[in-house]
C-alpha cells in the first residue's frame, strides 16, 4: 500500500512539473566558460561569461539575475547582477550557493532552476555539452531533492479517507495536504492510496 502511495505522490509531483514544460523549455540552459574572474569577497565574484546554447535560442545577452551557474568543479552560484551585457559576452556578479566556493572554473552550465522545487535543468552530455560527471551530479542532486520532498510528504499529517478532492475539501482538508482514497473513490485510485488535494 505504501508503494502505491509513494508512486502516486511521485506521479503527482511529475504532473505538476510537466504542466510547466512550456515555461521551462523557454528558460536558458546552456554551457558556459568564465573569464576575467575577480573576487569581491569569499562568496561573491564578478566575471565574464561566454555562453553556448546548443538549441541556438539564447546567447550571453539572455543571462538574467536569478539564473544559476554550475562550474566545472560542481560549485553552484546564483547571478545577482548584470554589469555589462552583449550577444557574445556578459559580465556578471554571482553569489556562491552554500558559501565558501572558490572562483568559477572550467566548463560549466547556466540555467534557471525549476520554480517550485529548484530542480536543475541541464544540457546534453555530448562533446559540446556537459561532462558526464557533472550531468550525473546534477541528476543525483535532483533525485536527492525529490527524495526529501517525498519524505516530507509522507511525514505530513494524513487526513482521513475521502472519495475525491471535493469531499476532502468539504471536510476541511487543506489544498496541498494528503488524504487517502476511500472505497468507491471517483479518482480511479486504489483504496488507501495517498492523494494530495489540489483544489
């Protein structure tokens, strides 16, 4: 039964992520290299960023505050300021995520994390893209985030058994909270499956 519940939660999360595919597809996801790196302090750097977008949709002029950079050593930075911008090269200021990052190094990637859970999008691991090591690290990081989300959901208060979202809401189950599928439920779930109320 727990297997069905976890599967349903994972599918529910996936559906919410897939619902945003159009938005996420339009976000910058490209490889990048760094030049003229200057340390502002131990966690802040300014540098030139050279962007290669394999989809040929974006250039350095599309780099924006809030974009995430992961360098060749798997350190993570967030863009906090655009100092100079052009199609070929952009000078930016970044802050290290988590603190104590060295200066950006090697070939990395620039992307924007997914808005709800902060999953990192990444480019292909071909000769022009990311190394397989960095891609594997990003995939592992995303799985660990998903694991934490599932852990928090399964540890949450589980409300009673209901036929559907309408019945659950009428009984005071908040939107975003879990309840279990009652016998004869109208949502096509097996009895006892964990359901997250979405409306």
